[in-house]
């Protein structure tokens, strides 16, 4: 049976950005818009290990988690027809960043520290890096450190005070622009 080719700007898209910017929610909707599969990297790791991310951090440490993350990124980068939503620190790892930037367009999502805090407070136990006295200051410091790395993405979109559909439409349009600029 012949495969029906659907016009789309990419068959593999990675979403990066700080925790709480909306990568999972935007990723699910972007995958629908592009008719691609969706994988949230943290959920993928949890399913493979049978352990929650906070428990991995608590019992095995961040280094063990980052190793699992690198393995999962290498594996998933070999797939096609996929929107991959990363954890906030995944793209910071130089090996992950190289693999993903070479694989296909990377989209960085952005939000203000205040918006991030508001969103992350909805599920505080799921954010091991924010288990500190002043989470807003921690967000600002981490975001400042990670901003140069997130800037390496091919496409950028803000999610601050915007509807998911609006952000997805902007990303699709920018992906088409990126595709036209990079295809021979």
C-alpha cells in the first residue's frame, strides 16, 4: 500500500525551553496540526524506567537522570514523524543539543519568570529543581544561564498570555519559513 504524503514543513520537530513554558501542551497540539506522533521525553523516561522523574532525582540523582535522558534522545532522534517535547534541561546538554539541532528544526518556547512560576506552582512536587526557598529567584537564575543555549534553536515563540492555538499557528508558519530557507 502506498504511503500518503501529507504536506508538512518537517517530519521531526523538537520543542525546548524552560520548565513551565508549555512544551507538553503545545507539543501535543503541534503534533496534531502536523499529523505527527507526540512524545514527551520525561513521560517516555518514566514509562521506560517505571519511576517518576522526581523519584529518579531523589533516589538516583540528577546525573543518572541526565544519562537516561541522553540515551532516550539518541534513540528518539532516529525516529521519524515525531514531535518531541524535551525537559527544561535536556537541550542544555551539548551532546543532546548537537544531535537535535542536526536532526531537524528545534523550536524554543519562551515565557516570563513570573508566568513560569505561576504555571509550575500548579504541580510543585513534579519540579525537583524548584524545591528551594525562593523558587522565582531560582527560575530567574536558571533561565539566565540557559538562555544562550535556548537561543540556538531554529525557531522561537513566546507562550506568555497566549492561547495554545495561536502559538501553534505561529510555530507552523515559522517551520514552513525555516523549511523553505533550508531545503535545497
